[in-house]
C-alpha cells in the first residue's frame, strides 16, 4: 500500500485528487495539508511513526501554496527526509517549473490536468523510487540541460567496471535501486555505492544527467 500525503491549498482540488486515487487499490491518502508549514508538520509527525509501518511513502505536493511554496517545502523535505519521494503537482506548464523541481530532487512533475491513469502511474513510479517524466517534461529537461550534456564526457563510461556499467544501464532505463538490486542479486546499499562511483567517474550530478549521457553515448 502506498501511503501518501496530499499537499494543496484548494479543497476542491484535494477532493478531486482523492477521488482519482481512490480508484487505485494500492494507494491511500493518509493525510492532507493546505499550506507549506502544515505539509512539513504532517510529514515530521508521520515519519516519526515510520518504524511502526505507518509512515509515508510519498508526498504529492502543489507548487503554489501559502506558508512556504512547494519549491521551498521540497528543498526542506529533501534535506530532512532524503529517502521520502516527492511528486510535484501544478497548474503551470512543464517548461516553467519541471526542470527546477527535478533539479531540486523531485521524483516527477505533473500538471493538474493530467489524465487520471497518468496520475496513478506517476504516483506508483515515484513512490517506488523511480522518476516519472512526461514527454513535455523530458523535452524541457533535454533543452535546459543541453549545456550539462555537452560538458559530460562519454569517455567516462570507459572507466566503468563491468558491474558499474550494468548498474548504469539499468539506472538510465528508469529502474530503481531496489529493482536493480533484485535483478543483479545485490543489496540496495551496494547498488547505491555503485551509483555513487558512476556519478564520480562520469561527472554527472544526478540520474537525469546519467540519462543524457547514455543518450549521447547511444548516438555514437
């Protein structure tokens, strides 16, 4: 069961989202918040119960909220709860905020007008530790990170060991650390160690830049 907190200052929006998510048997909205301050208070309280199995698996967070906007809340959540996935939700088009959200650590960016099936798919993907990118978000990232892609050296891939290259290939295919560990029969912390080495050797800062590097390398 995916236990999520829904942060949005409009009650009608929260009710609509809850109705959409209610159709997914594996998703449960366990808390709501209508301000940035309330989101942080709720997360801190619920994550304090994580050991009892009643913590959160995902925060679904609006960008425009009183008491600290979504971007500020996102940064605080990434600092305090680095393993808690956050999926950003907004009425703004992807080209305005998606890139910034991803760079700040969000697992995905969805427009509030997204298809209900896409909404549920995004929740499941991000809660599992993956990254959910719509075509518009992927295009915005590719455009905004062109300079980053240019500075990354495909030659760094040559320095990867066989196992590191396996992990690199699976990471850039969108698999989570847990999924990679299961496939390669490795502990999740071992996969995380390989990921850190891959980032160091390639000069990439995150999984998005690794994906860009893989795309450039595939075109050679």
